[in-house]
C-alpha cells in the first residue's frame, strides 16, 4: 500500500501564501470580460449584472468570505473594459489592498447602506447599477445563483428592462480553463491527494467520523487550502450508503467501510476526490465491488479526449454497470465539470451532445449501484482530470480500488 504524507506549500505571493501562478492577472480578467461581452452581444444582451460569488471572482478577481450584502459586477457589453465591481463598505479594504484577492478592475465602487444624503456617500447599490444598466436594456443576470430580491431591485430601476438569464453565457466562458486556473486546480487536487493519503495512518478503532474529518480539514489548511468545495463527507460502515450525510459521532469499528468525499480549494478553485477504504479484512463482496468500480470508471476514462461527445462517457460506464448489475437503473451520468464551484457545465449526462474540449476539467465518478454492498456500505470513487487533445491528465493520482487498512487499536 502506498502512503502519502502531508506537504505544506512553500508559497510566495500574498500574505496568505497564495502562489502567483494561481492568481489571475489584470490582463486575464480583461480577456474574460471581452469573452463574456462577445457571447452576450451575440444574444442581444446590452448589459450584464453578475451576482453569483464565483462569477464575481471570475470577472473581477475579487473574493470575500461573506456575500450577505449586495455584491456584483456590472458591465455594458459594448464596453467590457469599463466593467465595475460594486461592493459594500465592509469589504472596502479587501477590494483595494492585497489582503487576499483585491479587485483587478479599473473601476470599483463602494456603497454605504443607509448613509444620509448630506454625507455625499452612495447609500444604495442601485445608484451604481444605474450607471451601467439603461432604460430599455436587455439585461443579463446570472439567475442560477441570484436572489429574487436582488433581481427585483435591478429590474425595478428602469422601465422597459427585459430580463435574460446570463448563467449559460458565464458557464460557457468558464468551461475552458486558463493556465492560472489549471495551476490552481492542480494545487487543490494535490492537497486533496496528499491529505487523503494520510488516512491509513489516521484510522484506529474507536475514532469518530468527526475526528477524522477535523484531521483532514486541518491538514488541508496547513497545506495551503483556502476553503472547501463542499463539507468533507465521511461514512463509516453502512452509514456510507447515505453519501451526503455529514461526519457524526459514529465510531469506527473493526472490519468497516470508510468512504470519504473530499474537496479542498486553492486559489478559489475546487478539488473533488472520493476514496473508499476498508478498515480490517474486507469480505469478498466488498473486494469485488471495488474491482468492478475501477472497471466502471475506467470505461468512462477511456472515452476522454477533445472532441468526444460528453454523454458518451456515461454510455460507456453504463455498459459495464449493466454487465455486472443487469437489474440496476441505467447509468445516466459519469460525473461533472468543476472549477470555481464543484458542479459546472458541461455536464456528463448521457443526454449531453456537447463535445469535450482541451483544458476542460471534469470529475469522473460513475460507479456500482448502492445495493452492490447493501449492509456493508458504499464503494465510491471520483477522480479529476484535465482533458487533452488525445486523452487526459490525471490530477488525483491516489490508489484506486478498495484501499485496505490494517486494524489498529485506539
């Protein structure tokens, strides 16, 4: 069995240790704005207000930790270079100074909610939106992540505004990753691999799921992670059959499945790795399920290269599933794209005719049906790959199949 040790990133860059190679530049942000504006103009959109945190970061380079107040990037598609970040006063220092990820736009405007008229300060974000969105515009808003209240506020500023969902446009722009995005995702997934590689040395009889989760999350932060794509998911024994349940006080018994889904972030970009361990001596059913799981995933991986129809990955995996489990529902999904969020476009649904392209990054996670190990637990496996012209680069090189860990007393 191969064991990994945690590697602390020796980074140079901002005060939090972010490497320069994973941070967007002003030139890259300008290119993103041009791309989004061009796509929007083709669809007759005059102005865009991006509200989802991932889109704000993508278009401005700015990140914060709380988005409880209005925040957005507003631009006219005829002048993307004049795009404006609208931020609340509490984040003023974050937007201006390299504390973390400052705004890279030439124009950043701050509003001070509730400021009295005599102060001369801008009191509401709507006053700034009025400088970009004009009466009669067709305005694009990323409705997938926008609140009803913010959309209503924007549309109520002027008469005759026509609403379009800008989410597909922004996802299309984000689907091909730049060199800095690839660097960030490579780092995030390396942190995930190195940290999960510690699991065999951490497991011991009587430890709780919460203890294991805390150890993994702490190690990821020490290695340079700046967030999580999703809460670390850990299931001991049959509890793993509920894969989205959080870590609990459940204790590890000998001869138990340990299933872990793990998504540390670096530079705002996601990892997504799932591995299944067996603590003790696995029954033949578990060994068989793990071997079949590897074969199912390999069928999808073998399809990957630029130009392949996205839905063909699920079709190939489904054939293997049907061979071993003829009564199981037909596999309709091989995984998902990821980047600033853990689920992006294009999907890997069997119905998706979109071709894969070089430098898309996807998570491949088809598997056996839950009933394959009923009463034992769930075997799951997920790997992240970057698509190349003739195949893929694996970003999560950690042992595949069921990983057996000898029993240790606590």
